[in-house]
């Protein structure tokens, strides 16, 4: 069995909580690791009534570019993953989804971070108005599934949760059509 | 156009390089962001001669569990992504791949980190001996593609790069069989 022996917080920021943790490993050895603790997040692939997918392009300082993504964000205290997905959908796109279905989960960077992202599909969308934070720059990019898959193939959609939501949506659709 | 105005390193560890960066956004506003700078990495889905996939289970302190993954690691200075994939495959599984084919790229956590992971397929494997680091705990888990996909569906394979490599391998196979 493994166990955390100690944790020293080395940076507690607005978003990132970075610590150096000493762990006892399953092989009995002890070792230190740099680990980011994260509350978890949710991401949602919104499906428009004409079956196009409502992707967004969002400025991401980490890569200095506008990045194709699906709406997503971190869980707020007391919020369920599904509530988080619905809230982020409204804030980032201005659409509300009457139906939100689970599409699996992912660990984004399990080597150094415990972030678990819950994926959802959003159906029955209605326009309610976008609510961006002052430092958010987001464009709406509706596209067909084939257009999105083409952008995955060409490495134009690189964001992992977005690629995975698209491919899981494909599997989901195939299973429902069997 | 966006621009980094300044960066203050707040933690420089063995693995993580965390900074607070001031950026000029595409909308002209200025804002600060907590960002991890990463050299990038490579991950490889190894395909055995009987077509089973050579997944691994690796202890990950961030989630305190043995985690299903594909062999992966960070780029060393001067190393290509393909060389990194081949090296990590040998170190973590003890198998060498005579053929290493690209399978796309992903950003793991574009909200706070610039890590780009290059995915590969490894074919024509031969046993050469495992070389684990002292704090690595890794089991080999060969399984069929259907077994792996079943574990994705049941959220038993949560690691994002691993899920994505499996789904891209499926698409890759379908395209090659058309």
C-alpha cells in the first residue's frame, strides 16, 4: 500500500497549488515528488440542433495562441461536475443545455497533477448570453463532426480533453446506432 | 497579437518549473497567469506481434494508485520526440521497437501548462530488458484492443494520453483498412 508521509506547499497561487510530497511507494521505498493538487474540472461538447458541434477558440497564455477547445473549467466548492459543465457552457458560449449526458472522465497530467476532468455532451441548447471573465478571449466556432475530426487529424485541435470528447462522441454515436 | 511582458519563477523544482507571467492579451488587456513551462514529452502505444497492446500499470503518487498508461516521458535536451518514445519504451517495458510511427500530438493541460505530448505507435518489438528508475513501480499489462477499449468505457483507463492513443490507433487502423 502507498501513503503520503508529508507535504510541503511550495507555491499556493490563485489557480495552482504546488507541493513537494514524500510518499511511501508500493515497493516500500520512500521518495519525493512535485505534485499539483487540483479540485477537478468538467468539460462539455455542445451539440447544436443542426448537429454541428459548438467548439470555441480561446486565448491560452501557456501556448500564446487561440486554441480550439470545448467549454470547460474547474469545479467550484460544492458544485457537481455536471453543474460545472452547464455553468461553463453558459459562461463561455452563452448557450444553456437542457440535457447534459456523461461522456467519461480523464486524468490530464497524472505524472504531476491529480486533475480529473469529467466530460459531458450537451443537447437541447438555447441562447441565454455569454458571461466572459475580463481575461477570457473566446470565439464561438460551430463545425460539423467531420470538420472537427479533420482538425484533429491535422493537429489543429491539440487540446487533449477536446480530442477525447470528439472521439468518445463518435464511439457513443456508433454504439447508439447499433 | 499577444505577448509575454514578464515572468517571475515562483518554483523551480526537479520536474516542475512554475512561474507567474504577465501577458498582453489579443484584446489589448494585460493580465497575470500562473503557468508551468515544460520541455514536452512523448508517449508510445506498443503493438506486440500477436496484435495485443503492451500497456503498463505504474504507481502515480499524484493519484495514489497504480495507473494504466502507455510508456511515456519527458524530452531530454537534444532528443527528438521519436527518440524519447523509443527510449521510454525500453526503460519502462524492456522492449525495443524497430518501427515507430507518429500518431498525432496533444496538449495535456493547456489552461496552465505548455506540455505538448507526441504520440507514437511502436511495432516490431523485441525484448532487451527493463531499466526502471529507483522510484518507478511498473507492471506490464498486455491486452487486446477490445480489452483496452472496454477499460476506457468503464473509466478504468483514465489517463488522457493513453485513452487518446487507443482511440487514434482505432481510427488509424480503420483508415489503413479502407
